[in-house]
C-alpha cells in the first residue's frame, strides 16, 4: 500500500530546505557588526515578508496552472538570499522567496491531495529545517545542503501533478465560502501563534539543543496530524489534542511532558488546512495564505505581550480551551453544511493520496 504519492514528498522536503536556509542566514547576522536592535528589525522584517504577503500571493496565483514553477522560483530566491552577503537584500530575497514557495506549493497540495495526510507532511518538514538552523551552523553543512536544495528544486519542475486523478473541487451548491467558520479558523491559528512565544517552558534553560528538541516535537505533531485525522476524524482529533495540550501545559519544567504538549498542539495543523479548503474551496491559495499570515500576527502579539507583561500561568490553559472551542465550532459548522464529517468514511480510508 502506497502511503503517499511521490509528488507530495518533494515539496515537503523542499520545505525543509527553504526554512533551513532562511533561518540559517538570519541567525548568521549575529556574527556581523549589527546592533541588537538592528538584528531584531531584520528578523521581524524577514518574518513579515515571509508570512504577510501570502494571502495576496495566494489570491493572485491560485488559478495558475503551473504553480510548481512559481514554487521553484521561490526556492531560487531563497538560494540567492542565502548566498548574498548584504543583509537587507538577503532578507528581502529570503522573505519573498519563502512566501512564494509556501503559498504555491501549499496550494498544489491542497488541490491535488484527496486525504489530509499530505497536508500535515508538507507543513511538518519546515520545522526540522528551522530547528537544525537554530542548533547547528557550519559551512560544510551549508554547502552540502545547498547542493541538495538545487537538485531537488530542479527535480520539482518535472513533477507531473496533472497525472494525479484527483482535483479538490466543491460539490455543486457548496462552492460559496463560509465566512463565520473561516473567522473561527483564523482565530484558532492566531491563538496558536500567540501561544508560541507566550509560554514558560523552564526546562529549556538546562537542556542541550532545546530548539532542536522543540522542532522535533513540532515535526512529529504536524507530520502525524494528517494521518490521525484520516484515521479517526476531526472531532476525536480535536478532543485528543485539547486534552493533551491542556494537561501538559501545567508541567513546564518537565521536558518530556512539555514536548508532548507541543506534539498535541501541532496535531491540529493539518486539520486547520482541511478546514480551510472545506470552508473556502474556490480560494485555496488565499485560504492557505491567511493561515500563514495570522500565525505570524499571533506570534507578534504573543511576543509583544510577553515583553510588556510577565508570564501569567493562568493564560496558557485559557488559550488552549478557547482554541479547542473554536475548532469544535468549525467542526460543527462544516458538518452542518455537509462539507465535512466528524468521522472518516470507510471508503475514504484505504489509501493516502
């Protein structure tokens, strides 16, 4: 039994390289004669360029027939940004290249995957690239991975997505976007982005490579979330994630328990993407971009609050409960509109495509 088509593995692996080189270069600016304020502005500038343009790019390009080529151009911009020594130019190339790749290849997978598993796999590999870039830095790794990045990008241009006998199209009468569920989907993503920096994981102060350990936990959650969704359905997944996240948040000093909570939170990422393509099936690129943009906006709000207000232990469980409530509402609303079932249908669980 084929777990997933090869056409979906390639952009997923490219996601690793795109995020690795983007973060690697931003981290490398610390070795330059740049003030801490300047480094902070460069970092925020990169993130803003990488996330905020995605809804616009998605809306512009979502109907384009050869998104794989635009995704490859995004990869090329990231490569150029990684090789250019001038900081501002590098940030612009990295940010825009990252945004173009994510929204174009993400839209392809939303359109061509019958299952949720490829959605989780695609978004998971970027976290590994990020964790590796934050934890290790040497020129040998840089150039070896750059060579692999070039080869994989070229190979991606020859993928035959048109050969896949599936295209996600809404059923007749279900083409209209659902505004209220979409608002709650975006709110859930905002809360998850908010919770990222506004936490109190005290175990990281004594751990070796805490960024890499966290990235691995994020990867496991995102990677497995789509498979779990296909197997047990949306409602059980929301409950499992909510309980796991809620319980583990009370043990910030225990590395294993805290990381288990990170896995629990990230189980929801594939479900969120599935919600979006059910809620606005005619605008998959714009929908994918909205998720990325509001994840960043939430992160900025969380980071700003933590800078202005010391961590409050009561806020984390409240955020988890509210996030779970938003997802339960979305699940109910899509079920009511007959766009998504609480549990997977038997005839849909035979293969991942």
